[in-house]
C-alpha cells in the first residue's frame, strides 16, 4: 500500500484486493502480475502467493487515515470488478470511498459489464 507512488497520474495507491487473471490480450503485458510474481514464495511478503486473488479487509480503512486530499488509484494491483470478488466486499470498498470523500478515486477495470451492473444496482436501490 503506498501513501505515495511513482505513477505520474496519481498521488497514492490503495489495494484492498490484489491479484487477477488474464481476460484480454492487453493482460499479457500486466505490470502488476510481473511485480507480484517476483515475490511468490517469499514468506511474509504481501505477494508471497504471487498474483493469486486475495482480499485484504485490513486495508479497507486506509484512505480514512490520509487527511490531505489525494488522487487514489484503487486496486493498482488488481481489478475491483473481478468476478470472484464478492459484491459485499466491493460495497465495503465503495463505503470507504464515500466516507473518505475528500479524496478523488481512480478505478480502472477491464470488466466493464460487471462495473455497469454494480452501478445500476446502486442507482436502483
């Protein structure tokens, strides 16, 4: 988890989920997978299981600790709309974003249909 980052278009990263799997040709050059797989097998490292999907509930409140407004890249090491992430967990991520509303959140996803369904469900309730 980075309070700052070298990514030029954002101020910080927040990864309440890590890991993913390839779903498009663009995924074959995934920087996140390359980073994570370097640490596979390193006991105690956050990526000791490489790029396997993992939920990190202990990271959910992190943006609440950052008092200065930031542009935050959500799940720079995953896709928040991965099919195996429970909708309840995604709701918890969004609840944190709503509570820490002084930040700007940037979410990238290759799973636009799941993202659209999530947003439509939120709007209809």
